[in-house]
C-alpha cells in the first residue's frame, strides 16, 4: 500500500481523495451525486474521514448525496459556524420579514469587513457532544422525509383522507363547483376539519397553509392531467408538500422570494449535511474559522489546520443580526477551511479550498497544493505567498472563460481537470515515493489552459 492523491472528475467543483496505506479521506465532494458514482466505480464503500471546507454548493452538495448512499463515513469535519446557525434557528426559528429588514442594514456594514469577531462574543466555550447531539437530533426530527416513509405515515395518510373526504362532500354540497373559483372556501373548510380530526397537535396557521397549497397545486395539476383520479392527485401533492414542509417548518413568515430562496438553499445545505452525518452516527468535529491563527495539529490525525481551530468555539450572539452575519460568513471564500496533510514531519498536501490563503505563506518542498478557488484571479495572491521547490499545483473545475487566472497559467508544474486535454477529462493521480519524498504522477495530464 502507498500514499495516493486523486483529483476526482466531479461534474463541478472540488473533490479530492487522499489514501494512505488503506486509510481514505475525501476533501470536498463536488456539486451533486456524481461523487457517489465515482467512489462506487473505485470500489470504495467506506471513508475514514470526510472534510467539508465550506458551504458553497460545488464543495458541499456532494456530501448530501454521499450521506444518503450506502458508503460509510466514520468521521466528518465541518465549520463550526454551521452548528452555531443551527443552534440559533432551533431557538428562534427563521422570520423572513425580520431577516429582510435587518439584511439591508447589515449589507451596508459588510462592505467594511466581515470577520468572525463581528459575530461571536469574546467568551469561548467548548461545545459539548451532548449539546451538539441535542441540536442535531432536534433537526433530525424535522428532516425532509422520503416519499416511502411519508406514504406509511399514519398522520399523513389520515390528513390526505380527510382532505379528500372534505373536498368530496364540499363538491357534493356545492353541486361540484370548480376548485379554482372556490379555492379559499375549500381550503378553510378542509383546514378546520384537519385541525379537528388529526390525532396530534398542529399549528392552525401551518395547517391552513399546507391545505391551501395542496388545493392550489392540485387545481393546477388537474388542468394539466384531467384523467388522473382526484384522490391520487391529493395524495401525490400532499406528499410532495409535506416533504418540503419537513424542511421549512421553522419559517415563521414569508418574505421576498429572492432572499427567501437564497437563505433557504444555504440553510438547507447546512442542515442536511450536519443532520445526515448525525443520523449516520458519524463522528463530527467542528472547526472555527480564524484569521492570523498559528498552525495547529488536529488531534489523532496527520492533519494541521492552517486557518481554523478545533472547538472550543465562540458562543454566537443570540440575535437576528448575528444569524444573518453567520449566513453571510459561510459564503465568504476566505473562511473556507484549509488543511495540510503531514507525513514523516513534512507537509505533502495542502487543501486550499476557496481560501485566499492570506497569512499562510511559507516555503514548502515537494508538496501538492490544490489551486484556491479553482485558480480564480481573486485568489491569485496565493501563488506569491506559497513558494518552494517542486510545488505541484492541481486545479479542479469545469470549463470556464474566467478561470484560471494569468498567474496560474504561467506556473510550471500544474495539472488541471478543466482543460479537457485530448478531448476528455481524466482524473489526476499522484503516488508518493517515501524514499525520495517526491510525488510521481501516474495518471492525468499537465494543464494546457
């Protein structure tokens, strides 16, 4: 067995596999379920470690698919901001109207400089396993359920039977009126029956919202599909909506669609990865992003953290402003987690993610460095900060006119998944020669961008 680095051909984004004498680590996961297919093709059914550097879809969303697959993950490392955000939402919910009002003010101040210090209080504390598990268990209870579970759920079955029964009686009483013309009246009648009949408590406003949406969607579907039985449409629509409701039940009010969708998508990624890892009983380590921090060794591993520290983490301020800032911060590239893998007291791989690698300068020898932010011009300073002999730069991306930047193009020893050398993408694989302490390329092509 040997030490091997692979840049996987994810459809979009970063996905790097590091193997060391049977031990396997995945750093970031690409944008979708492609990562599952790639690992299955390699015959990998277990990862010892998975590291998600930040919340951008092209780094994080593959983990959602991975955690829903049969591939086992023993341990996962996540930015602690995500846990802080979940803790806030668990306590306060998400009020979109208030978020919109505060977001305008906060965006003006973000121009100054976004920093974790703007979010956290000074007193640091260790997030206990008990506290972390309590938060993640809470969100597990309101997770997005798959359709099979919903179909077998007594409350859901009871709800759609009530919906169908009430609509049937309403139609009979009103001499079969059109759904569209009597939308609100039907929704109100059905909602009252649902609230009175279900054997568990539901907020009446939420029930009314669910039933209104079911009838609205059902009426649109009936226009498109006149042959499908009404009861089947009710069942199908209710399952579809209850799946969404499982994710969004913490929303307290509606807001502008653009802002709502943006934060919903962000919050969905955060919750789905953390909760799925908790459900799969993966060990979770949280890392707090920090600028100007000294390089720290992660306990019981060969990794060193370059711009973060393993919890204890700072306590998030309990207000809407801090929540919005934390959401913004998860999108700031420079705070994505950066790690180096060390072997025999030498760093041999640096995973840069989308960081600007500020304050991470140094002289390195015979090391693989993943190009930060896929070789973007915004992160070009890294190529001046990191100097040394025989640095191998590896860029993972899709074809893009804007990337890589000119500085990357002028590098000597660079490899790339995006330039489609000889008309197709081929994964990049390096093996480490322990004797000479050098990496040898065994697959893939030099970058021709």
